């Protein structure tokens, strides 16, 4: 049973959805004008798919730049896949939105910073966990008239 609403987690999930929506728009229309992105993500997240040599070079986190050249951007509900050029070597990677640590678009001075999420394996989906407001300890609301506070 949920004892309190975790507004921080709810807001971070909403902002991750914003990143997903931005990347979906880029997938369809390409990058407009001077927009470009720096996306830092946690390489240790179990759903990250990245070349082994990049994992060895960046064991904890990596920042990718989506700017002049990228290919194969595919955005799903939970992650995005993209091919980038690392020193004349093309590498495809899959980045779960939950692994993102920061998202910055310096062309418009916009940035988001996320808490690192702990990966918890359980049977409940995120949606099921967020909706778990039902329980035995529901209190009846006390109705207070505002008329007594008016002049």
C-alpha cells in the first residue's frame, strides 16, 4: 500500500516522457535549426545496449551528442535506439529513458537533471505501483467551511 505520493518520482517520470516526446519529434522531422542534445546516461542500467569497447572506456556513464550526424533514431515507449559516430566508428546503441541522468539542449539553454534510479525487480509495473492508492487506512475528509474566515 502506498503511504505517500512520491512527487519527485512522478515529476521525473513526466520529464523523462518529455525527453521521449522530443526525440519522437526529431525521429519524424529531424533536428530543427541549431538544436542539438547532450544526453548523459547510466551505462550500468541493465537494459542499456552499447558496444563493449564503449563500456570499457566509460564504465559508469557516458554523454552522447545528437547534432550534425546520427542515423537510425527509433523511439519506443521505454527507450530509443540510435547510431552515432565515435572516432569514425559507427555504433548503434539502445538507451532506456530510465537510464538518462541529464538531457541538455544548449542551443536554447534548456536542461534537465535526473536522479539515478535504482533498478528493482518485481512483479508490479510502474503504472500499477503509481496507482496503488487504495488501502484500509483511508481517512474520511473533514469539511471546513470557509465562510468563517471571510470578512
